[in-house]
């Protein structure tokens, strides 16, 4: 890798005592982007992958560059390690980041925590599952699962 690209890369990094933070472009998923333009050709890199490349001299195909620090903007070589999808997933579980989003944070959710409270309130006022389901964009079975605390169990109902 040419020195001018390395210099350009490191100019976009803020080195702290812990992580070295990428200050250039950022992807929608929160990873740094580094672009090299050579004439008409353009090469895009994730910033942490480019850091790994210039610090080790190689970037293995079909391998992931994982973060020990879990900071997607960190490009500090000592915080990066080579892995595959399995290694990355095991690291995520070990660090407690494997829980999928629940409730309204889940992209497919049709209900909110406020709705769950309303469902329990309607049940207390004598409505059955079928009647309750008419007030919300979910089927009766989903209302049953909610009232049985098999869904949305993280919402505290008093």
C-alpha cells in the first residue's frame, strides 16, 4: 500500500489512550469508510479493515476484522483481530451483545409498550382476547401470547 494512502488514512484518526477513533466518513451501520481514488478507479474499505491491512500487510478474503473493544469506529490495530462469522458471533455472545432487539425496538413490531399496557387494562375491564384484538393490528393469538407473558414479557404491568 502506498505511503500517501497510509498518511491520508491516519490524518482521519483521533488517537486516544484507549481507542483510535475514525473521523472520516461513516456508513449507515456505524463503521468508518475509507475511499482510495486512483484515476478512474475507486476502492472502498471499511476503516478498521484498512487499518488491519496497513498494520499487517494482508487482508484475507472471506475473513472478518473484529473489534476487541466493540467500538465500530475504532481503528487501533491492537484492538482488531481476524475472525470468521462464527468467531464474530461467539465474541458477540461472550460480551453479552447477542440479544436481539425486543419490543418496539424490533423492526417488525406492530405494537408499543404503551399498547401492551392498554391490552392488560382492557383485559382487567372484562374484554376477551377477540374483543381486545379488534383494537390492535395483531391477531387474537398474539393477544393471548401477550396476556400469558410469552411475548412482551419485558414490559412491567402493574
